[in-house]
C-alpha cells in the first residue's frame, strides 16, 4: 500500500468511523443475502438457507471483529475501549484507586524530587558552550592523594607551553575588607585571570571585564562587582563603573559589573561578591599566595588522557627534584560535584528502595483484587477472549493508575524540590537552579511506565494462568486461593520487608551517628557565647605591635559592656575553618622531635571564657607580652603523648617561629576538640601578646541571649576603627549547629524515607493479613465449629505472615551488610556494622508487623461460626 493510500485509510478510520461501520454492515448483510438466495435456488427453505449462510460466514459479529482487527490504527479503538472500561472499574472502586494513586504519587514524587537535584548536580551539563571540553587540572601527590590546587609557577608553565588546551585559566577565592560601598564590609572575593571570564563566555552587565595586561604585576588596579552587590550597594546605577573602592587597604577602580546569571560552579558553594585580577597581589586566607584552581578547555580532537600526559610532562620540569607528583585532569563538572556525589547517590538509592516498596504494595493490592476478579476473567476467557487481550486490559488499568500517580508525584515534586534544595543547601555546591525541566519530566514519565509494568505485569500474568474451567471452579469455591497468587504474594512481602529493613538500618546508623555528634563533649561550654571575627587590613596594621594594640583595646571595650561576663580572643576557635599546626619541633628532654601539634594564639582569659577545665600550672597574664620570656600552655593530650613521665610544667619547647628561641610550658589545660569529626590532637597555646595574629575571633560570654549583644559589640569595634568590619557574627551554639547541619540533613532525609517505608510496609502487611482472613472465613468457621479457640485462629492467621517477615528481615540484614560501605562517608563515631542498630531495626519491624497482623487477625477470629459457615 502506498503512503498516500495509507494516510487516506488512517483519515477514514479516524474521522469517519460511523460511515466505515455502516459500510461494513451493509457489505456483510448484502453478502449474507446473496448466499441465502443462492442456497434457496439450490432447493433449501428460506429459513434453512438463511441459517446455512450465517454458519458459512461464521457469525456476523466475529467477521466484523476480524475486519476491524485488520484496519489501520485499529489499536487506537482497542486502547479507547480498554481505557473506558478501566476507568469505569476504577470509578466503581474509588477507595482502591485512591490508595494506589496516592501510594505511587508519594514514591514517584520523592524519587522525582531527589532525581531533580541529582540531575542538576551530577548529570546536567554546565551552562557554558561545549561543557564536555571543560576540564579541571589538579595534582596527585602520590600517597597523599589528589590536591585541588596548583601553584602560580605551575599554572604559568602550563599556560605558556601546552598545546592540548585551547584555553586555560585560574582563579582562587578569599575574603577581603571592602570600603567604599557604604558601611565597610567583609566580602567573598574571587581572584581570577582575564582568560577565566573568556573561558566561561561571560559578558558584562555594564563596563568591561579584565584584560590580559591586568594579569601581570603592575597591571591596572581594577575590580568587578557582582550583580547583587551592584544592585544592593549602588542601586543598579550605571555610574558605579569608574568609582573607586578600597580593598584590604588598596584602591581599585570598578571596571565592570558581572551579569545576574554569572556564577562560578564552585564545589564549596562560594558566592563571589567582588573579583580582582592577579595584579591585586591579595593573599587568600589560610593558603600560600596564589594556590590556584586551574581550569581549561580541550583543543579540538584532543583527549583527556593526551592532555594529561602533556600537562604532566610540563609539571615535571617545574619540580626542583624528582618527586611522586603527577598532573591529574578530570571533567570540571566531576570535580565540582565530587564532594556530594556519594551522598546524593545514597539518597537516590534510598528513594529507589522507597519506590520499590510502594510498587510492591500496589502489586500486593492488585493480586488481592485479581483474586476477586478471577470469575470475571474466567468468563471472558470461556467466551473466547485471548490471553493477550486480558493481559492488555489489565496492563492498561495498571498504566492508568501509574500515570495518575506520576501526575500526583509531579505535583509533590514541584512543591518538594525547593524544600529539598533548602534542606540540602549546605551539602550542595554552588550550581544553577534545580528545575523540573524536560529531562526530569521524561524521567518521571519513564518511571511511571516502568512502575506500571512492574506492579501490573506480574499480577496480570498470574491472573490469566488459570484455565477457564479451573478458574470458574476456584472462583465459585471462594474458600481458597490459587497457589500461584499465594506464592507470588509471599515473594512480594519478603521483598518489601527486606527493602524496608535495609532502609531502616541505614537511617538508624545515621541517627545514631548524629546523636553521638550532637552530644559529643567538646571540652568547652558553647552556651551564651557570641563569636565574631575581625581580619585586620594589612595596609592599616602591618606589624604585630599595631595588631596587638587593636585587639587589646577591643577586648577592653567589649568587657566593659553591660551584659558581658567575660571576653577573650583566639586565632581560630574550636570548630573554626582555619588552623595552624607545627611539626618536627624540639621538646626539652625528648630525644626525637615532636611529630605534629596544633598551634593556637589566644588572649588572657580564653580558658575562663570558654570554661575549659584547668589541669595544672597557671594561665597567661598581662606580663606574657613581647620582650618578656616566651611561655606556652599545652593541652592534656600534648602532655600525655609527649611527656609520658608526667613532668611537663617547666619544660621548654622550641619556639614555633624562631628555632633559636625557646618557650617555657607554664600550664596544662583540658582537651578540646577542634572538630566534631576529628579526634583530640596535641595543642600548643601561645599568648597573642607574644605572637602575631592579623586575624582574631572573639568569644564573648554573655549574661543572656548572645545575639542580643551583637549590635553593641559592633559599635565598640567601629569606635576603634570603622574600616575593620567584623564578620561571621553568630553564637557558638549556631556555629556548632552549622558543623553538623549537613549530617542533620542527611539523617533527617533518610529517616523520613525509612519512616515512610515503615508506614507503607505496615499498610501492606495489614492488607495481606486482612485479605487472607477474609478469604479463609469459611475455613475459620469450620475450625471454630470443631472446637478451635480464638487464640488458635489468631496463630493460624499470623503464623505464615510472621514467617515471611522473618525471612524478609534476614534478607534485609544481608543487604544492609553488603551496602554498609556506601555509608562510611556519612556515618562517623559509629561503626557501619553496629549490632545495636541492626537488632533494633529488626525488633522495630517485628513489633510493627505484629501490630499490623493483630487487628485484622483478631477481627477474623471473632467471626461467628454459623455466619462463617454460610459465607461464600
């Protein structure tokens, strides 16, 4: 048939269906009339001739069906019939349909929400031209693993000598004091090459970007502002371009404004408010000058491996001596998402388990419903309906429910994705917005089809396996269930329990880990402590004397405020982001050098303010200042590890800055944890009056709510020097909460999945036991009539279900043990094979299963024997 003829047939069958049917009816009627006349001429009576003609044709309705089956697009008619019939059945059982749709909606909605985050973070290409060619260059330090930074000399060599990259750029993040945008402010600052913005294809909102000459020393001191700062500080005034700012004591001219869409996809979620060129010579906090993040774009036809080989050969020429250091090139998106890949995949796997439980629940419901429809199916098969037609009808009903569940799930996902992003914001890198785009919608549609096939195909196959007569007999009997249905339902229950146990164990491990962290003794009291950090501008405070003078005056002013009990300062409080450490220093009386120790610069009264227990010796005082003998205080771990003989006070330790000087240990303080995830380390405390600390964090113990004193403290600092803005103003309790915020989010999310799995599993077990009790009503009546007690019937109904639950728990324990390696990065302070958690999960599920079994089993056991015997 030609294409034109086929299109004409499609049009006729779709748009003129009544005419086609009328034509078919007239043609068949005319054909039967001709046969009847022919047989009459052969000598048959009219009635016998008519009957013989019909027998020869084979039945008008059957012939019509055969003709319809041969038509083009006949499947649309069949689908329309199946949809209409399926919709009538679902509307006839609204409770059943609502249960299935809501169950699937929860599972699909949760899965879609998690997938939208996974897609935006791990799968969606970066929003730049040819994102697959963007690579990140880092270094593999042998046994120490990869280091994400490179030094300036290495970047310069790569930039000048490579032929594998069409573009190469570098940037680094720091924080700076900015004056000239209203009140002095501590801002997140990016330092980047001019090629960095070219690599990203950035176009300025106003003004211009950096030019290559500004990458070199002596270049023009210019700056770029983010769109948010431009709108917030300058009201979006185009005249802001050309104005000057003071950044860490140096004057910069605003050269341009970055667009609102500009964002560096940084794995640490750093939002850059101002950008400076390399000529700025600003040193990033906590890092040597110009430890850079290097990115590049592969040249056409160059592979990652080929580029890596060339970059590695260039790197080797920059080393002073042969070392086990190699260049390592990875896709930029992989580097960005590397820190959250494991946790996101764990969440996706957990929500996949949840969806599996939902599908199993629905499959169990469909199996129970299929047992009720056995008579209907048997009658249809006895009347000649092929098995394929029955399966197609049942699958159509399943797909209708799955697609309805997907629509409801999309509504849940649209509402839940923003909540999920806000919930996980501290876990996610700085990426572009999470959206329900076409790929996520395609995923949801595919998920709906897959779930529809999963929970619909097996019950449909089980339903049509019976023979038509056997089905009629079994349906008529009404007292038992086919072994096929019974066995498959048992497999589903075991699968559901095993999956839920695995989720419950994972959630239990995270909950226990979080509770351990939350209740961890840090060695100090964090209540009623206000913290804030002041980073002095190097140009204004170039030496230790001026720095000490500022902090000394600030402490005196703050301690004089009403509502302040005490105040102290430290270079880095516990739970801070930056720490100093010293290694290979000498300790008097110890033959070998000390391997390593943390170094903390503190003020007088620090231990009192933080309420750190005092063990021996004395605290620092105002006499411990520059020009007097150098002193130090150590913590218990230092004294125990490096002075095992017990004599620590009075011993001298090599000066942390000048090996020709010595510091005398005058005190021993209690241990404090610098991090909630690290063990206690040796610590060497030195007085800030004898040290050098351009940055200090104040710890202020207040009589009431810490944040209520923030404005007064800011005013005291501004009175000394308003160009030195405080930053990170928060309570120490909030700082501690921020440290475990990511783990709290992981714990709560997985716990929510486990709780939902528990509810779905409980509903599934309840439904199975209630169904079994209802199917065995006649049998129960006979048993009770023969003398069985209520407890005997309870045991009869629940025994098999509890055996299946026990089998599911064993399978779930095995699955949890097999998957516990996945949780090693999320669980701290608790082993992933924690016996208590495993046993508790099993006991919880056994208890829930007993409760779910008891109610329907007791209802079945209380039926009156005579009513049960009359039950069909």
